[in-house]
C-alpha cells in the first residue's frame, strides 16, 4: 500500500474548501488533539507542525502527520469511539472540522469527499493488517460467549485481538493477578483501558458507540435490517434526503456478510467477500448521513397515532411514517437436542475468516447442497486438511451453480457424500464426533471430526410482522400483486389504490429482499428491491 494513499496531501484549494466547515486552532507541543475513546470526534487538517498518532496501549507511534495531511479514519463519520491518541509533536496549527460539519462537507463536495473516504478505507485496511487499535478479548475457545463476541466484532468491523485462554497460560495467570477468575471471563479490555467482565454484546456495543439511537420524534422511514436490501434502502433514502434510521440485530451485511466470496455480483469480476461488500456499503450509507444502530432487534410493530411504532428488544420505541422491512432470512438448524451445546463449539453456520481461525488445518464436514455450502467448501478446502461435503440428494446439479460444481469436482481435497445425512453429534463440551447415515443402505458411520458447517437453507425473519401483515404459508411477507382482493379485504386495506409492488397489505409498510414472498434470493435482487422501495416510500409520503 502506497504511503501516499494513507497520507495524501490536501491541495491548497481543498484546504480552502474545508476552511468553510472548520476553524483554525493552535495547539502546544505535547497537547492532545484527540484521546482514545472520544466519540463523534473532529477531523484535523495539519497546517503547521507535526502530529503523532499513538496506540494507547503500547504507546507505539503508528504514524506522523505532516502539514497538509489530515487525521481520521472510519470512526470520523460515526458514533464509534476513536481508537488512538493524536498528540502534537511540535507546536501545531490545525484546521478542526467537527463531525457534523464533516458530514456536511462530504455531502456537498465531490472530489474532496472521494479523497477523504478513499483514505479512510485505505487506513482501515492498514489497521486490519497491522492490528492497530484492537480491543482485547480474553476467553476460552470453548466458551459460547467468546464466540458471540467474536462474531459481533467481525460483523461490525471492530478490530480485536483474541487471546485464547486454552492456549495461553500466561494470560490466565495475569487475569488471576487482576482478580479476574475463570468464571468472570470472557474479559474485554477497550482501547481506553476499561475492563469488562463477562460483558454482553449489547454492553460492548454501547461502549463502542455502535448502538446509539438517533433523536427524531417521527422518522420518514425506518429500515429494519442492514443486509444488502436494508443497506441499499438506507443509502438511497439518505442520499435522497429522507430522515432515515436503520437498525440491525447483529451487524451490517446480513447473510451476504457471511459469504467468503460473492462472485456473481455485477461490477466485481474478481469476486468480493461479503464482509468487504458490507463494509463498503456501510461506509456509503454513513457518507450520506444515514445513522445505523446496532445491535437492536425489532420485536414488534404496530400502527398507532397515525405512525408506525417499532418496539425494540432494548425497550426503546421508534416512530416512523413508513417502514422498510428487510430482515431477510436466518439459517435452518438440525433438530438434535444437543445441537445448541455445540453451536460455536464445533458447529458453525458461516465460513468466514473468523471460523477459519478455529478450523485451519483440520478436517471439516459441510452439510448442504446449495451455493452457500459450495462457496464454503471452496473456501475451506484451501485451508483445511479435508472437506467432507454431505448432501441428502443424489447430486448437486439441481441446487448449486455449475461454476461451483466444476470447482468442487476438480478439487481432490473435497469428498462428496450423496444421499447422506447427519444423524447424531457427540463430544464432551466440544464437538468431537459426527454420525453420518447413508439414506439408502441405512449404514451409519461415526467420523472423528470436530468441525461441522451447516448450510441447510434459511427461513424468513418475519415473526415481528406476524400480527400486522400477511405472510405466505412459509412465513415470507406477501406484497404487491400477490395480495389478492380477499386478502386486502381481510386486512382492511383502507385505500382506493392497490398496494405498490413492494408494499404489504398495510399502507406505508414495505418488504424487500429475502424476506419477501417470491423474491429471488440473491444479493443483486435484494439491493435492487431495497433501492426500489425508497421510490415507493417517496410516492407514499407525497401522495
Ligand atoms: C453463505 C452465503 C453465501 C451467499 N452467496 C451469495 C452469492 O454468491 N451471490 C448472491 O447473489 N447471493 C448469495 N447469498 C444470498 C444473499 O446473501 C442473500 O440473498 C442476501 O443477503 C439477502 O439480503 P437481505 O438484505 O434481504 O437479507 P439478509 O442478508 O438476511 O439480512 C437481513 C438482516 O436483518 C437483520 N435482522 C433480522 N431480524 C431482525 C430483527 N427482528 N430486527 C433487526 N434486525 C433484524 C439480520 O441481522 C440481517 O443483518 C449467499 C447467502 C449465504 C448465507
């Protein structure tokens, strides 16, 4: 990565443009411009002198900014906390641009906004590569809470270092010296040295500034779900000036975020990882001023006092004139009584770099014949000692794209088991054995394999809408022309006009992406529907 990409010099006209959004400030040598842990912080353009960026834990100097360079990373546009200390190495003169003004600048300028966003992205890559600004997670690989926190960090692009207490006896001793017992792990230490014992995901999200909810008495639109459909809706709604709030129960990216490589999304000839796609879309939504709050699960929706009221698991209520439901689908599970015991301890529902940390070099079993199973097999085959792909059917042709089938057929590391199913799991606290049964011969075989990936298809996340709108027999939300006159009458559709194509049987409530009945379960169609829904929201609001 070129140093100039990380530290571009602003031209004189850029600085002049930025001056309209900030103010000059003199800071004495040794003073802090920003401290680790600050939220909604300013961006500083260095006009005279030099500024050092330091890791708060190691005190290592990560970089030095010279005149015409600027501070800042992805946190500059969100409520997330800054992870470093920015210190004046000499007496400096800076241009301070507060966060709100920075957002205005980004929405009003083109070349400058591109330069800033590109630099933030490049800095993000450098932070990930160098593990700068990481928060620390101490906990055992066998602890489900550790898995939940790691999943949350990965989904939300929170840089972290995990110390596996099963492998690192020294850390366990250090924790004991601090009076932290095993029963109090996992322990999270933030960049500003706060210690959290057995924290919940919600607690950590609040600490990191991810879950704050925007103030507005009534939003124009609330987007529920930040998968591809919800992110697209958020980008379009915010860019078109609607007052929008987006919430997600776990993190941006949805199912697509768990894909190791999406190869069929237009514009990415080399493919793009789901996490990368989600990260870029997340930044794009923020660029247009969309506020995304995570983790917030919507529990129910009602229409009261002429507005939609969304009740969140956190106890908050959001009010909005319209709602775009984009809560997608969640993976199906096997119906073994002991399945929950192994989730995160040998049983996984996604194959991302996070799961890879746990299974690298080992044998894995993948169950499922769809594209998600195929992608996982290709991804894991490159890093594990053997992939056993298990399907109930006769072959993959009816369920998997042919480009994936071709790759798997030519991969000597992948063995396909047809008409086979998983019939039992065993292991003491951690998965150790998986029983496979041949459905034709009924022959049972125990495999001593402790990594099982399940890709069994998905079911719609529509429970929160059940009392309000019409779902099909599988629980997908029915919209547009699929709503018959009878259904509309049953749900007391109150208007002369018929529902728009993505509108449900409740005026102003739209459903998009995988949760919608009849939708094509693809990233591109989810993105398309998310953006289309915004024009239908406009039509509704202006009618
Ligand atoms: C492993 C895998 C690989 C895939 N590969 C490809 C591919 O290569 N190409 C392709 O085109 N498609 C692929 N797909 C399919 C694609 O990812 C989906 O079609 C797409 O993600 C659907 O987007 P969505 O926004 O509708 O829903 P989702 O992606 O399911 O997102 C829904 C979001 O809503 C949130 N949510 C759910 N319930 C609530 C609630 N009550 N409150 C708040 N938030 C909630 C979830 O946390 C989630 O973030 C793949 C899917 C998987 C699982």
